């Protein structure tokens, strides 16, 4: 049976277990190839025709790592796959903040055994439904932009947002707080938006803004997350 022509080689295009990453070098017999990311995490250069006609559906793992593990651990599979995709797939919407800036995934979490290794690590290191994978809070000061057992940990959404924002200009490590350096006397602003109404106030320090926001939320009994849920500050 004649194979169909591979019409699209845009990064992100999927063929069975393979996702296009870009064009590859010519094969040893002069055919064109593409760089593919397999569902198992392996990156491999493969003849475009073999993929297009369906003769090659994976890197060689046959999709075996997905069988059973996908059904038994669907959320961990998604966390694992998204981690690899944003580091290696230029078509991923988050690639500019990860792969384009040099973020990588450790070798033990890639390849045919990568998913099972990741799941074993996750279950032994505090994974629970609702938590997110963070590669910065678990690094303990290490200057490593890599997803690995040494740099990753599972955190709540609030903890993840604090870690993301604390290194960004104008951002605060506290929820609902931002800064504007043009307002020198009171550069920190707290903002609460509820039912379309925006309430804000400026402060001299970041902590003052965070504490006032918490007090405002408590006083008005609003369904918002607090920066200091256990605080007695009033």
C-alpha cells in the first residue's frame, strides 16, 4: 500500500507516538528526515516517509511505556509529558520560557523507562493530586535549570506562583501585590478584584501591602486565598 505524503512538518505536528520537533539532516540514503519527540521522551531523527506511511509509529519503544502507566497514572503522565514538551518542543506555548532559555530534563526521566522512573520518584517524594511540579523551589540554591530529582519538588498552586513571580520585575512574592518603581514613596500596591469591582491601595513596603490585602479579604469575607492564612494580624 502506498504511503501518504507527509504534508506538514511544522513543529508540534503529531504522528502516532511521534511529535515533530523540526527538520533533520538527510538520511544515509539521501532521504529527508525530521527530528521527533516520542511519547516516551526520546528525541530521534527518523525518515519522514517511514513516519508518514505509518511504518514507524514510535522511536522504537512501540509505545509500550504508555500501556498501563497512562491508565493507572494519567495525571502524572500529563505532568511528565508536559515537562518534556515545554523543554523540547518549539511549538509549545511555554517553550519560550523553558526550552528557549536552556531548560532541560535529566536523562533518567527520558527514554523508554523515563515515565516509570519519574512515577517512582514522584510517589516517593510527596506527590498528591492537586500539587504541581516545580524545578526551582526544590533546587536548594543550585543554579541548575533542569528538571531532575535533585532540583524538583511538588508544591501547591500558591507556592508555585510565589516562586514564579519573585524573580520577575514588578512582581511580588505575595499574592495580589505588585510594584511600580515610578511611584517612589509608595511603590507597592495591593489589589483585590471581586465580582467585577477592583479595590487597590498603595504602600511603602511589600509586606504592608500583603498584610492589608489579607485584612481586607477577612473583613469582607471574600473567597480569596490569603498570604498568611494562620496570621492573627488585624
